[in-house]
C-alpha cells in the first residue's frame, strides 16, 4: 500500500506544481495586459514594478488553484489509466476510492492551506497591491521631451523644443509657456538654443537658454484690466529651474483602503457586517421618526371625537380656508412635499448602498470557505473523470479542464452578482457553484467506481429514436 501511495503522490505532485505556476504566469500576463497602459511611460523603478507584481500574485491564487487542480487531476489519473496502471490496481483489489485517497489527502491539506492564505495572506497582499496600483496609476508620466510636441507634465509650464541633439542635453528652438493659477498664458519664453541638465537626485531640471526673448504681461499693474501692459525682454543667457518633485511616485496612506471587503479577514468582515447592520437599522429608524408626524397612527385617528372636529364647508380641502391664505398654504404644502421627497429619495439611496455593502461583506465572508471547498469538489470531478477518459498528456486534459473551469467561473460569477444585488441570499450566491458541482462530482465518482461510461451511446440513441417517433405522432394528429 505504501508503494501505491508513493506512486499516486509522485504522479500527482509534479503536474500540480507545474500547472499551478503555469496558471499563475498566464493570469499574471492577463494582469499586465489589463494595466499595461498605466505602467508604461511612468519611469517606474524596477523594484516598484517587482513589488506590484509580487503582491498581485496573491489575488491570482483563487483563479490559478482551481485550474491547476483540474488539469493536474485529469493528467495524473488519465496517464495512470492510459498506461493500464489503474487496471493493475483494480486487478489487485484496490478500489477507485483507495486509489484516489493519497491525492485526496493532498487536496485536503491544500484546502486547509488555502483557507489560511485566503483569510490572512490575500487580504494583506491586496492592501499592498491595490494601494501601490493606485499610486502608480495616479503617477504623472516621466519627464520626456520630444521634438515638436508640447510637454505639460510639470505643473504651471508647457515646454516645446524644435530639435534635440544626440547628447540629449543640447536643445534648439525652445518655446516655454508659464501659466499662473487664475490667469491665462502670461509669460512666454523663446530661445534659439540651450542646454538642459538634471540634478544628481533627479528632482530638479536646469535649463540654460541662449539668445532668446521673454514676454510677460504685467497683471499686477493697476491699469491691467484697461490697458493690458506688458514687457518684452531680450537676453543672451537665462537660467530656468523646474521642480520635478511632482513627477515622483507618491505613497498613499494604506489605511484609506482598509474599508474594502477584499482586504479584510473573517474577523474584520464580521465586525464590518455588524457595523453595517446597525447603520441600516439606525437609518431606517431615523427616517421613520422623521416621517411619523406626516403618517399618524390610524388607531389614533379613529379614536378622535368627530364632534370636536371642525365641519368642512367643501369637499375640496383648500376651499375651506380663506382666499387670502390659500396661496401661502399651497406653497407651504408644495415645499414640504418636495423636502419629504428629497429626504425619502436620499434615505433610500443610502439604504441601498449600505445593504449592497453589507451583502458584499457577507459574500466575501463565505468566500473564505468556498475556495477551499471548491478545490475538493473539482478534484472529485476531475480525478475520476480522468480514469474514465483514459487520456494522458497535456492535450485532452487541458481542453477538458479549461471547459470545466469556464463553467465553474461563470456559475460562481453569476451567483456572486446575484447575491450582491440581493436577488438571492448572499450565502447562496457564494456557495452556488459548490452546490451545483458537488452532485456532478459524486455522479462521476460513482460512474468511475463501477467502471461505467458517463453516457451510454445505445441508450442515448434509443432515447433520440423515441423522441423522434413521438414528434411524428404529434405531427400526424
């Protein structure tokens, strides 16, 4: 039995590790493809990109693990069946359940590890990756002057050069617009040539301009609005310093991102759910208390003495008031109605946002457990399916695994969306993929245990023939 365990473990571990890292690499490429426009041209240092990719790997685990389990399970038991090793095990009295047990134990250990990763590692990594991605996306492009193109990355300036020499320092035909806040383009500098250099720390850019003209409007002059005075100065040499500090990567406080559900563990999610539930009740009570004077209790109205009530002269309520007061009464009623409508609309919108947020917290709470569970279920589907298909290698297992993964992903995505929108309970939205796939896995496992094909061709053909006959009878009638 020890040799059987060792045989199955060796056959399973290798493909699983390989397919897991291949899956992670493929999903990482999709991540780069999605955000490539926000990364290119920012002048990011290599360690910033490396940190972003490293922390982003954690968020890819829920996608890569199920796919790796599917491919490795199909490959392992497909190879064992194709080489008749599973047949030899069955001939020795080893059942399909006993043959799957070593790999199943590995999956159980993997599921426990996945729960820890999902609850502890992924939220922390998401906090780092999302905050860093936010900083990268909001970083201004790196300083880069191109010939004949205005560069406006430096706040308050627009710079254009006609030509840049190969040494990347000598420039010609320079045009600089300096824009002051609250005014139009007030200072224009033009020069025939010049030299640009960066400081050692790359925070300052020095321009040394030669043979140029400086035009400046005197906006501080008392008669500016009437006469628009200005000065024109010609110079042989002029130095201008630009501050490039705004082009550096700025780090946002990570505490600003901690309110997101994807960055919380189970305990934090539970506290967030309790807090959101209290806010919902408080919002409902506040709105109800405000509207109570406008909706008196019907029992109180019935108990009022009708003899003490004033007698109405007309069925139209407004006609019972003096003519000189009717306009003011209607204006007051209209204003009160509008205020009530705005209050109810605003309150309803806040309640919807709170409920959506609470539902998302609930879904993420359940997803801490569903990822581990779905690994076990996918193994119960893929491993016995491999013994039935009896195709090893990478071709057939890869195609079948991708199709099964797409089905799982679509079901899970639909369930999560329906749960987030309140169409179905949140727990059902998070668990719907597991609830649908578990019976399928048990069915395939049962078929593999009795060495039966999933679909019997003869029975299917007979069923099709019966349906054809019934359709013909219906048409004749």
